[in-house]
């Protein structure tokens, strides 16, 4: 699909996505976007029409991803059409979902990433987990020298255990909660905490969250707050490989592939139960799922006091990802769907 112009990405598709994926504080702007503007001139439909004109939609199987291009179904030429949704639709804004559902029900099937993300639909629904690419810059093997060099460049000493959370600076990722858990652990074990993320540039909410994180960190030199650019895949790779334990303290999440990325590096993950986090962690085998800051601190302390257990969990975590969350499994799932819908 050709790239939509910037005004559409901001005022149309992204607002629809946010209103579906989380409870927005203000519906008014969305209502104006989707209802007060006549549908035949709505920018969302206009961009989809323009994209349909330059795409070859005549195929045995067409898979459309997420809300942005969902209206392409209006330009269907044949074959089977499947809508792939990565968002949490369990509690969408009513008007936004009503608008989108008008298109979704015209597909032959829908795919969701987590069972709880789905809405009731009159078409078949499938569960297919997202996946990671083990050969990408974020997940490829790095030598010890590469890891050490990258951590040195980021100003991260390796003189004590490292707790790591990789997530954009968003309240739903609960970075302040991660700091509170770290402080509880710090009373018993000398360790470092790294909060690495982005999502701050041109985002007032992200800037506010980052300010709260810096306030919570205070003058603690063992807390490292890293603002990473979107292209920092190698840095994330090295941070995950250099970590002792990885945290994913989200209180609301999509699928959360950062969990699988960390487990692929052989790290136990202590995470919440939001979104797809619990679908990736086998509690007590590849890490722990927790329901509170105190629970996260308790499990981290337990792993730090049992390095052998931490190592075994890390090994089990990597094997679990190899079997369930690599692109090879993802490809097999898609080929199965192709067979089902085209035979």
C-alpha cells in the first residue's frame, strides 16, 4: 500500500486506531471525524479509494491489516479476504467500532492476536500470534564484544545485575511502577534499572510521562533512562542481551512482542498480565506473570537470589520462542489459511 499523506495518518487512521484500542477521554473529535463529515467525502474513505486504484487487489487471498485500510473491502474484485487485527477491541468506543464493523463483517474471516481482543462477528475468527524475525537487527546474534561496545556507548556499566524494561514512555507501560519495583529490590540486592524507550518526540503526553519518570528516578545513578530513536534496533538487542532480568510492567498492552524479543535472548521475563504478555510467558517456566508492583519485586528478588534458576528459565524462554513466536511458525499459519480458503 502506498504511503498515505501525513494529515490522514494523524487526523484519520491514528485517531480511529486509538479509539478502538483504548478508552479515549474525548469522543467528540472522533464523532466529528466519522459522522459529521459525509462518508463519500470522508478522508478515511478517500485515502482507501486512492490506495485501491494503485493496488492490484485481484488475488486468491487478500489480507488487510488493522483499521487503516479496512475499507479496501469496498473495492473487492474476487478471491477471499481476511482482516488481520492487532488491536485490543474488547472495549472499543462504540461509535468507532460501529463505523469499522460496517467494513469488517464483509470479510470472509478475521484474525486476532489474543482471544480477549476479539469482538463478536458473523464471520469465522482465527487466533494467530504475532512473531519476531530472528535475523533482524533487533534479534540477530551479537558477540560479547558487540554487546559490551554498545553498552559502553550508552553509558551502562556491567558491574552489577541489570533490570531492563524496553517500552515507549507511556502511562500504560507503567515505567514509574518499574522504578518502584526496582527500589523494593534495591533494598536487598545492588542492581541497576534501565528504562529504554521512545515515543516522546512531538507527543505532549509522552513528554509528561518522561518527566514523571525522571522525577521518580531522582538522583539515583543506578537508574538509566534512555530515549532511543525508532531505528535503535541494535541498541535494544544489546540491552536485552546485557540484562539479567527483563521487566514488562504494562497495565494495558497490545500483544507486547518485546517479551518474546527478550526471551529469544535467553532472559527470564517478569511481566504483567495485560494484552498478550501472559500468552507469551509460561509462569514459573520462562519467567513470571505478576499482578502488582510488590509481586514484580518479589519475583525479581527470587531470580536474583537463584541465578541457576534464572539461567534455566532463560534457556526455556528461548526454546519457547523458537517453537511458538518466530516468523517460521507465523508463515506456516498463513499458509494453512491460504489452503483453507483457496481449496
